[in-house]
């Protein structure tokens, strides 16, 4: 689900138990796939909601070679943070410090890909204001950036254990966004060693300068590392049910 890669696998989907009148699009973290989060949503599903968990592809860096006129090479994804090892990733992560260089073009392209997925669901009959976008870690970061730069009015954002990418470009990047009143559930583990809690605190303060502070709910969980916990999952379930109530 990245760029124009025609071989991208279809998202993991938990279909609505009855006619889908709302959707959740949820983006996994670095090195993961959508399957694990689809399994989680299957356990907390709401009957009228469709859950879509796309898979990040290996970033496409094509090496040219000459073989019967072909100019395609093997796609690889070197993630700088992980010693250039290839893995599923929405964009490159160069470092995890507040002043680290960021993959500007990769983040923007990934956001356009997710906006295209939202557009597809709208074409399928689910209005954008009945779609919650969310993600974990790198996926959560991308969900925040996408929602805040989108021209599709969304129902909400679930941002787990993450940060706001390209934060120095806000609020300029969000100047024309229709999501300035969007509801955001931001969650973070207090014992997160990979994306420390300070990232969550800095993010929520920045978000308050971009969207209505009253619409931001920041929850932290004692002893939770870079993962999830039962209480967080229940908070996600309640947020989705509030933002995507059934249509009578």
C-alpha cells in the first residue's frame, strides 16, 4: 500500500457484522503488518464498523540492471534508525530525538497514499466524517500527519505511542485542513523505552496549537512499554463507539 506498487498486498480487513456505515483505518508500526491489529479489532469490533489495516511496503528503491530490456530492480527498504536493515515501513526513520532529521518526502508521499485509501472508502459509500484514522508508533505518527493535512473531514484520530512528524511545518501545513476541530485520542505508555513519554507530551502540546485543545484526550498508562494494554484497548473501543455511533 505504498506508492504505485501494483503488487502491494490487500489490507487486513475485519468486515462489519452488518451493513458497514463507518470505518476505522489503522496503520501498524515499523516492521509489523496490519494483521496483528486486525486481530485486536476483531476482539472489540462494533457491528456497523469496518476495520481496515493496510500493510506498509518495503520502500521502493529500484536498482537498474540490463536484462532483456528491463529496468526494474529489487525493492528494498533501508530504515536508517535500524542500521539500514530492510523492513516494512511507511517512511524512513532517521533518528528518534526531538531534533532528528526527518524523511520529508517519504512522510508526505505516505500521507498521500493514506488519503487515497480514505478516498476509496468514500467511493465505496462510507462518508469521510464516518471514518476514524489511527495508528501505532510510526503508523500513529503518519495518521496524525495525514489527518491534519487532509481535505477530507474525518471522525477522529487514534494516535498510540507516537509523535507528530514534520512538526516544524505546522500549523502552516494544516492551514487549509478541514480537521481543526477533530477529536484525537492520544495514548502513551509511561515506561516506553523506544518512543519515550516525553515525545507524547511534546506532541500533545503541539497539537493544542493546531486543533481545539478541548478535543484532545491524552491518556498515559503506568508500566506500559512500547506496546498496548487491556485498558488502552478499552479506551480505543470507547472512543470509536463515541465517534462512530450507529445510524438509526
